[in-house]
């Protein structure tokens, strides 16, 4: 199949491209002119076309003849800073251009639009007890990245209903690549010490004092808990989970017009995984009740499992073990974040 991928030089896009080249597909990546990562993508056997997502003629020309489009390109926080205008041009206008190009392309069999769980308000003061379905929460983002992704999901809905375009939306949870699990800030006590230093609230001062007494240098991990002592819970997604989803859903009519949350097979539970991570790193850890809005949610993956047999291949223990092997040896079974 001829597959056109935007955002192909990103950590997810490059690995998706590599996998589909390896599977025998003809892959073309769309990049901004002069992207320094383009050469690494061509080394895996993908073709490269330069252009601007915000220019319809560029997108139409580049996507001509494609049978599937994986729209991964976007302006997001880690790649910025971006102005509101850039967020709108790249994310909203860029997605409009992708959909227009797909609509005009008689070869198109499937379009994937990638979105984010940052479209939803998932941090209420008490956390969220029930697993979150795709329709559990309103799309209520106000930050420019999340808000523009809300707009793009509405655009997709219009093209599906008005034009019968075969589009699937994937909402990514917080994505991990090679070794990144070890550096996630909320696993490390230093993150919260910096946040609460100088707090004028009694609970904040108490938490900071507890951490200051326990802290003896990095790495010092933390079982982050809410004010009542309930440890945090958060859902992530690993790059290979995302690749697995693209493989299983490609050209699957059951997914057309649907939105799916992609996450790992299980959420990260601080009280379970931090002791394991600490053991592997030979690092201390401390449980601390934090007087801040907690992270406490997980996703219901029923729809993805039902419609395209989504079965994330890695356990969180696998992710931790491979991240440590990657850090210690610079190798291992893990897919690199950039090719």
C-alpha cells in the first residue's frame, strides 16, 4: 500500500514509517524544507517530499496517489514555542488541507488523524475513579495545542458525515519512547520539591519539609499521593503500542468514522511501579501526600480492542526493563525514538 505520513521525522512518525517500510509498504514522508532529520528517514527506505502543511497545493501534490494517510504532523508543546497563529495554521489549517487532499484523491482507502488526550479535562480535584471512555469527558481544552486538536476532531467529523471520507481518529495518551520512562518528572521527588519550595500553605510546607528531610540526591523517586494518601495513577502509551494500533486498524472499515483512545495495557500505578523502578535503579523512594491537583485516571480501551483487536504488546515492567537496558547499554530490543 502507498502510505503518506506527515510528521515523519518525529519520534513516533519515524518509527511508524520504519515499521511499514519493513512490512513492504511504499512510504512517503512529508517534511518541512530543510528538516535535518530527513536523511535518517530516507535511510530506512522511505521517500521524502518537502512542503508546508498550511499550504493546500503542497499537501495535495505530496499526497497524490497515496492509498492511506497517517496524519501525525502537528505543532505541540515539546516542539515549540509556537504562537497561537502557528498552532492554528499547522494544526487546524494543516488538518483541513490533509482532509481536502484525501477527498480529492480517488486512491484513498483510509486516513488516520492523530489527536491527544490533552483535548479532555482529566485533572479534577479528586481524580477520576471510572475508566475514561472516548465519550466520557467533554472536549474542553483551552491551551492552544489541545484546543486546536479539538477543532481538528470536529473537522474530521464533518468530512466523515458530509463526505463519507474513511477517517479514524487516534487520541494518544502521554507517549513514551526509548528510555523516557526513567526521566518522567513526576516519578522524581525533585520535581515536587521545586514545585512546593516556598509554599505558604501549611500542607505545602509540610510536604516540602518531609521531602527535604528524605531527599539525598538524584535519583530519589516518589510515590506521589493525593492529600488523602491515595497514590496517583496515570495512563501512558509506548511507541510500539501506537505502531500496533496502526497495523491492526489500517483499511479496517470498522474503524471508519470512529475515535479511539490509545494507551498501554495498564495504567502506571505509583504504589506498584515506583518500588519496582527504584529497585532496578538502586534508588530510594518516599511516599508523600501532595497538596496539589492529583493525577488519577485510566482509559477504557474496550472500543479499540473490539473494533481492531488492540492489544498493547508491552507491560509496564517491560517498558521499565527495556528503558534501563537502553540507558545502560545503549541498545536492546527497544525501538529508537528517532531512526
